[in-house]
């Protein structure tokens, strides 16, 4: 019994690794953090496009953001799963598929947070920067974005926590992240679904709570 | 130095600047006054193109600044602008507020820019606040920092848009003194203000605006002692006895 418990715990933490692909909690953390690292710049770029003075950039990007925000993440995952191979011509791994879906989906949401953050900065800041002779790009980089990102921190973290939880949708395309593994363990053990899924829930809770605390500390330091 | 010719501007159906023509010479100190809503602020903001104009021409040092091909950023770095609300950058220290533009636009080394900024902060009397953030300063100190920030770029022209209107009364004097010192250094200076004492003492010329037009141009002595236009006379009477004539 102890041996099989150890096996299950290991399976839960790292999947079949090193005898198979990395999975479990380790994969969830990898996917979640990569998605955050990708979605943040995507969100900033989309936001900049949406507030840009050039209509030819603003309109298509706004339409794209509305389209994605009006679609369930599950659809975006399917869409990435079937669409990416068709476009690139070769099969995309589940990890990459899920990463692309999360980056695009969360990028669209983050772009609204960033846009609101930038547009919430008083007009006088832009005017002061421009009157000194700073260009639009300089004004964004040195004046607007630093202030906006600081104001946005709570909303950003909110979105980051959501992203972390959304990695569990990788289940649907057979990605061996922690929720998938938990259900695998459950179907092998059969008789203990409650403790298994409580463990899964607690695992996500600890991850998300930890992220919130780190964010809270950052927020207090930046005040 | 500054040449406005037939300038018109509308905000929707509101004709906010009506055919303004005016010429301001090098080293001249001009005060623009008039009732609120008369277009003073809009006018001064068109001079560095914070506001676009519908027709007419504005030349600064011979350059048509509302022409399509004008490199506006380069042009603006040669005109200092001071706002009613100071508009310091709250996330930067006083010193960084002043060095940002010279470092990124003039390519000055950080230590050179800092030395220059400190000298100017000294000149306006806030050098001891160099390491502080704007929120830690009084309104008067913030506005003096804003003046130093504009001066670091060594502009030949400074524009002031109601620089003391957002200040508590006891801080108005320190800011006006800083502006007055600039005037005495021979800087070309345009100032929208309600401070008539300042206009009388420092200005070479006073422009009176109402309803988007310049109704009167005069030396301070003529303006205050012998106002020609009925609107000017009423304006002066109103500001002299704010409770009305009994």
C-alpha cells in the first residue's frame, strides 16, 4: 500500500517522468508560468494597438480582442488544437497547443486591463511629456506604462490566478497536467475519489494563494 | 519670435479662437488675461500644438508649427510649457523629472543632466527636494520644479498656462518670483494669468481676450489706467471689487 501511495504521489507531482513525458504538478507549473510570461507581453502589445492613433491597427486588433473575449476558453483550446497543425503543417504537441491557447486568450483579457490602466492616467501626464518634446513611444515607455502597470497590479494578479487555474483545461486535449493525472489516479484507485480530488483542489489553492501573496507583497513595496 | 496669423479654432460649434493675429518679439514678456472661457488657455496651447488649429498660421522662430511636415517633438523641446496643474511625473523623483527629457532627447550623460537640473532647481529654490517625490512637495514647490523641468531643455520661449491658479494663496508669490526672475534674464515669456499685480510689474504688454478674440493690446500702464474697450473696463472693475459695486 505504501509503495503504491508513493507511486501515486510521484505520478501526481511529475507524471511518468523520467520514464515518460513530464506531467503532473510540475507540468502545470511550467505551463502556467510560461503562459503568464507569454500572455503579459501579448496583452501589452494588444493594448498598445487598441489605443494607437492608427486606425488600420486599432480596428482589426479591437475586433480580434472582442472575438476572443466572446468565446469560451474551451473553444480557443479546440481551435488551437485543430487549427495550429493545419496552418503550420505539422502536428503541434499538447503543451504547445495549450500554451498558445492560454497566451492568446489571456493576452486578450490582459489587454483590456492594460488599456484601462493606461487610459486611467490623467491626460496632463501625456501633455507634460509631449510638451517636453518626448515622442509618443517615449511617453508610453517612461511615463504611462510605469504608472499604469503599478495601478494595474491587483487586476493583473487576478488574471494570473485565473490563468493558472485554466491550465487544467489541458485535460480536454490529453495534456498530462495535474488535473488529468488526478483523474487517472482516481480511475485506478476507484474507491477514494474524495481525498484525491480534495488533494487536487488544495494543490490549486496553494498555488493561487501563493501567487496572490507574492503579488500583495509586491504591491505594498511599490506604494 | 512668435507670429500668429488669422488663427481660428472650433470646439464643435463653439468658435473658441476667432481670427487671432498677434506678434510677440524676442525677449518680450506678454501677459494674456480675460474672463474664463475667453480662449486664453486654448490660445497658449496652440503655440506648442497641444491644441490643433482649424485655419491660420503660427510661426515660432520662422517655423510654421502647424504645417503637416513639422517635426513636432523636436520643435516642442525648444518651448517650455508650464501647466496649471503642474503635471509632474508622480513615479519619478524631482531630479528624475528634470533629467528625463535631456537624457533621452539631448543625449546628455546622466551626471551632466543631473548637475544641470540641480543648478536650475537651486535657481527656483527647491534643490533640497531633489530626491523627494512630487507627492511630498507643496503645490508651490511642485510648480517650481515644473518650471525647472522645462528650463533644463534650455528653451528660448516659455509658456505659462495659469501657473498659480491651482495654488494656495500663500504659495503664489514664490512661483511668480521664479517667473519674474526668468523675465529679467531676457527669456521670451507668455503667461496666461489672473495675477494683475504680476502683469503690472513684469509684463511688457498685456493682451485682453474675450469670446475668443483679442480685444485690447496695451502696455500695463495703459491697460490698467486707460482701458479702451468696454469689456476691458468691466473686467478690471470686476476683479478690483469682487463683491460688485454697492
